[in-house]
C-alpha cells in the first residue's frame, strides 16, 4: 500500500501495476478483482482492465476441478 492505495509488485519489489486501486484481491488464475472509485472490476497481470469497473460486488471465481 502506498498513500492509501493498492497495486502490485514483483518479487524484486518493482511496481508492475501502479498503486491506484482502493482495494485488491490476489490473482485467481490470470485475473484479480480490484476496486476503483467504489466500483469493482478485474485486471490481468499487466494491469489491463479485462472486466470493466461497473460492479458493486462479485463472488469468487475459478475453474471447476470436477469433470
């Protein structure tokens, strides 16, 4: 956290996704849920918005391990 905002760093401490988010989760697969301006969206590991910031909340997601 920097200045009350969240972002992501790599193992060396280099910022890979800027500290601009109000809240974040860890990555699940290739996506992380992040909150920006009171709305939830999803970003990839490069910080690209993959699901727009339109939501008030979201449930967990992931691959179903059962066939």
